[in-house]
């Protein structure tokens, strides 16, 4: 059953939603950046073209910073996925080996995640 959200396109099965998690929000106004770029490539008088090009060039540090921030978020998500996958595989192997408490591997994997909204006992 989908989780209700304000945007119907954002509905995802509840298994894939993490309590308290949110999608990454951009810290750069892409419409403004795109406007600066389009203005810079448009044909102008020489003085106007130079100003438009400088406006587009001034956006580069902000875009690089945003790329770095999003790369960090992606890396963290990949690490969380890899750790959870490893815990699930260890749980399955423990079950196949008839261990007395195979879910302990999964609990241990989840309890190692100390961010808000992750792991057992989280209130988010």
C-alpha cells in the first residue's frame, strides 16, 4: 500500500520509505542558473554579452558545491545500502546454518547506523 504524500508521483511502497527520511533538496535554483546560461549564449551587443557571460561564470562555484554535496549524499546512500545488503546476506547465511538467532546479524547491521531515523529505537 503506497504511503500518502503531498505529490501523487512521490508515492512509494512503504517498504522503500525510511521513517523520517526526505528526498535531497537542491540548494541551487536551477531556473536562475539556466536563465544565466541561456542569456550568455544568446547573441547580444558586446557589452551585454560580457555581463551575461560573467553572470553564468559566477554560477560555477555554486554548481560545483552542489555537485559535491549531492555526491556525498549519494555515497552515504550507497554505503547504507551495501551495509544493509551485507547484513541481510549474513542473516540468510545464518539461517541456512541453523544458527539459534539469525536475525541478530540484521539487528547488528541496523543498530550500527546512528543517524536520526535509522536503526532500532529511532523515534523519527
